């Protein structure tokens, strides 16, 4: 099979003719790794996980560093019930973020945390607030100290929360943001940050308690005061949609996202949330369109802040549960 013919089969696979593509490559051998990868993916998409595994085994026997074959073999192994072998493929090297593999992995692994919420808590460090901050928070409750001191401490907590987040100390980050909001209820950034971290680690109702008052009252306040800055920011709107999605209200999430308009270079995670919501509704084509956007123009943010951390949690949880 020449390159033009192979490109044609890749294009056919994009139109979901997986079984036809697999049948069009009956004589692919280890001497044709590109054709074998394509046939393996086509077999996987057609539900022939054992056949897909055979093709990826052949590719890896000649090209041991072929990340696309390795990661797709991991999916085939997982679907065959060989979780340990699958995890060996997923963790043998850093995950190569090939777009179509990421979409397939999300279809397999995103629903897991709805059934097993503990996935989102896997690997979290125990909460250990710094003693000085703990003492300052206790001494700065509104009924104990003036509100201006509370606001200053809130700003300090917010900054500490950001540092904790980027160190992946998510329990501490959430504690900092929560207390910042308690001390300064006007700190919308900390409320949004707390919601983000809460959703990341499965604290859905805690996230709701912080974000819903800002969302629910925003329109009413706008109509009364006509001040545009009281409306939810795009980032806050996308987080509210994510919250609804995590609660299982996928259509509600999509309805919220439908009110958003493009603003700036960042999509505020709206495409990834929409893609996952459509996925859980069984609308694969609509999901694919949204995921392509999330993993295309907005790839870096989507991958670093959303997809890759989630997959690491899943693989860690599966390994600990095996």
C-alpha cells in the first residue's frame, strides 16, 4: 500500500468507517508499521480489541518507542480486561498527547469517576495548613477582628492558595481559597478558584456552595444596577457548567455553555466540558467536534489543566485498586 492509499484510509477512518478500513488492510505486516497502526486503531474502533492488540504488538516488536501504538495497545488491553498490562503501557513513558488517542481515552476513563468518586481524591496529600495561617484565620473571624484585617488576610490566603495549587497540594489550596472567601465574601476570584479546585478533587457540593451564590444572583443584580461587571465571567460560567456536568445534569451544562461568547485566546474550558457532556449523553459526533476544538486551538490549557491530571489520577487509582 503506497502513501496516498494509506492517507485515503486514514481519512476514511475519520468518517467512522472503522470496519471497512480494517478490511482494506488485510496484508499489513511488521514491515509496514504505519499501516499496522492504522489497522490496529480501526480494529479497536470496530470493537475487535484482540485484533487491535495483535497489530500493536507487531508494531512495537519493530518500533518499541512508537507511543501511538503503545498507548492504543493500552486501551485495547484495558478493554480486554488486562488492567495490569494496560497500566504498564500507560505508565511506561510520559503520555504522548496524540489527539485521537486522548479522545478515545476519555471515552473509556472519564465515566469512571462518576461511579467511583474516590478516583478524584487519589494521591492527594493530607490537609496540613501552615500553623501561622491557621492561627491567623482563627483570630480573624469577622466577629473577632475588623473587616479590613480580614480582607488583608484573605489576600494572603489567596496568594498562598495559588502557590499550593501549582505545587499540586490541592487540599491546602482549597482550604486557603475557602477561608479567603469566608473573610472577604467579595473576593470572587477566590470563590472561582475554590470552585475549580473543588471540582478537580471531587468536592462538588463544596464547589457549588461557593459558586452558586455568585451565579444565581448575578442576573438579578445586573437588572437592578445595570452594572455589567456583576455578570459572571466566562471562566466562572464554564465552571458552573462543569459543576452541573459533575452533578449529572449534562443538558443543563450545555445550556449554560450555550450562553457564552468567545472572549480572548482562552476557551475557559468550555469546549472540553461540552465535549464530555455530549459524550455522557451518547452524542458521539457532537462530542467529537467539541473535543477536537478543545484539543486543537486550546490544546495546551486543556491538556495541562484538565485532561492529563485526570488521566494520571485514574491510572494511579487503577494501579492501587488492582
